[in-house]
C-alpha cells in the first residue's frame, strides 16, 4: 500500500504493488494488457453507458455544479448538460438542465429536458420535456411538449418550431 497520496510527493510502495507501468487512460484504445481494442466491440456497460443518448463522435459540454458560464456563444456542441449557471446563446442537438441548473439566454435545440430553470428564448425543434421541478419562462416555441405535474411554463408560448416548411402547408391543407 502507498504511504502517501499518489498525487502529492513521492510515492512509496510495498513489495506486492503492481508494475510501475501507468494504467491506460479511459478510451485510449487499449485494454489493461496494452492490446488495442476496437471501440465498437465494447458493450454499453463496458463503455460506461450515460443517461443521455449521445451520437458517436458527438461533442458534449457539461457545466458542473457551482460553475457560472456567462456571456458566451456555444457552437458545435451536440449535447449541453447544465448543472450550474449558463448565460449564453446556443444551437445544439440536446440540452439537459439538472434540477440545480439554470440557463439564461437564447437556445435552439432539437430536444430539451428541463429539471431546473430556463429563462429566455427557447426554440425546440423536436421535443420539450419539462419535469416536475422544471421552470421555463420567456419566449418558447416547440414542436412537441411534455410537462410533468408540477412543471411550470410561462411567457409567450407557441407551437411550430420544427423549422420544416413542408409541414406547415400540410397542416393548412388539412384545415
């Protein structure tokens, strides 16, 4: 066993310790023996399944608890997870706001899942989900919406955020 933390100062070890070769980084493409691994052969359990579906090669930004990200434009981000405070403008595929998280600003999103607070202009092209602890205020446009009991939605709310011009004539023709 080590007598000191491996992060500070010199590390001493017992005779039983492992070799001095460092462990491979997660996702480094090798197994513990150093043999290359094909990432597609991993199961979701082995790959560490996440709660949000992220497409392969997709970019993900997580703003952790007690972090404040202000005055930015977020681009080329597939998934945004907000656990702190974000004041920004963004266009993304998926946004998840945790219960303690808050987003202020403007967002164009395919799928938004709100457990915390959103304040500003929100355009959801596919599906807006407001959970029981969620609160959404401002100018909201959506294509599909789900609001759990206790979830709050206020402001200027309108239907039709798909952005597909062919869907609007189809709705008018049906009327």
